[in-house]
């Protein structure tokens, strides 16, 4: 008796169907630099012209256990936005314009419709950031993932002229830190989020008066993509440093952009912290230091500019749809002081 690949749990026909369903989404992201078409062994992208010393900037990430909520709610159209956001928001911190994105999707038993839905979210994230989705991998791994589970990750590549790289080296004491509001929890801290909100899909879909929404809707809100706003900002204002507020919150991420001998003071009362974070802090009984070292607390990106440029920077960011707040200032020292 022969045993086929399909008998072992891998149906290549499902893979072909998945590619067919996702092609339209992928092509919607194509930019002028894309060469070739979906289906080649490698994705081709022509470097843009006009830079004296083009430097490639790459970033890779996944969406962590936020996937659990997408699977529980059987809602798969936005988790791909998160996968793109986590990568492109990182590379734009160096002043890099995203060029292209590649994704990785793995599951135990492939559902062509489900993977195409996830890819539709990836395509949406690429369109928002101006990145072309030029390839990826769809892996069917029977016996490795539980029924219905999957994982999604990816990486982005961008480009910046060497003389325009933003690395924080020019930051000095007295500079201003501007916070760009987040769309919610984004894609970090979900191992703790799931302990605090649970995994009962019925409860998650009930309206929560304290939260002012259904928990599942808040917890599955996709990560905000800041690429276009940041790229427009750096055209008009000398930006000294940019921090993407991901895992580690304020405490870990903001100091990453500071040179030696520089820290900062943050006024935590300078904006209204969204209800979801207040509820989680209360439920987990976390100190201010702990909660700001775990979540973004309503701020997804922090931009550092000279004091004289702060007003212009805020006006520019608001013109591209961002909601901003002056979080605090840099100072001599190290780390983050929360007030």
C-alpha cells in the first residue's frame, strides 16, 4: 500500500488554492519597484534612484499570542496588519522608507480561505505603509500545530540615504519628546493580556461598561502604522530620534534612542491613558513602573526633536492624522523617570 503526501496530512492542492485566492490581495500592494510576479522562487525589487548612499534597513517580527484572540473570535482579517506594522514601524524609526515585505504563515491543516483572509490583512498593512508584498511562505505542518491554530510573521526591508539615518546621536538634554497615540494594546504583552481578560469567547464578546466596548473588539484592534506620518515629518523637521513603543513599554524602548549620559522625564498625566490599560493595571495590581514597562499605555511612537521644532513637528503630525502629546523632555542621566 502506498502512502501519499496527502495521506500524511499535507494537501498540495489546498496550497495551490490558497495562492490563487491571495493573488489579488498581493498584487494590490505592488509598487513601481516590483519586478516579476507572485510564484517565482524569489521576490524581485529594484532599488529606488536618487540616493547618493542608499542603506538598506531590515526588521522582522510576529504578532505573538494576540493570535489566540484572532483564532478564538474566528476573525482573521486584521492580524496581518499587525504583522506588517510591527516590522515597518521599527524600520521607519531609522528614517527608512519601507520597500517590500515578506510573510510567513504556518498551520497544521491549511484552509485556503483562512490564509487568504490573513493575507488580505497583510496586504492592507503593506498598502498603509507603501511596502510591496513580493513573496512569502505558506507552510502546512500536520501534527505540529493544534487544529485551527496558526502562526504568522514576516520581515520588511526599507531604504534610507546614509546621511539621513536617524540614530539618536544628536539628542541632548532639553530636547522634547512627542508621543503619537496608539490604536490600543497593539501587539505586545498579550501573554499577560490573556491572563487578565481570559479566553472565554462568549465573555469576550459581551459589552463591558467599564471598558466601553466589547473586550474582543478592543483587544483585536490592529496596530497603528505610523510610516507615512513619520516620513512626512522628517521632510519638514530635523528629527533627532524615534522610538517604537513595543515590548518593554516606555522603560525599555525610549532609552534605546538616547546617547550615553542622556535620560528623560515623562509626565504620565500629560494625556488620558486609555481605559484598557487602567483596567489591566488594576486587575494585575501592577505598579506604575511595571505597567509602563509592559504596555505602550496609549502611545505607540515617540519622536525626539529640539525644543524650537516641537510646535512645528506637532502641527505636521496632526496634519497627517496623528494625535500627539508632549510627553516630556530629555535630561542628563539615564533611563526613564515617570512623573
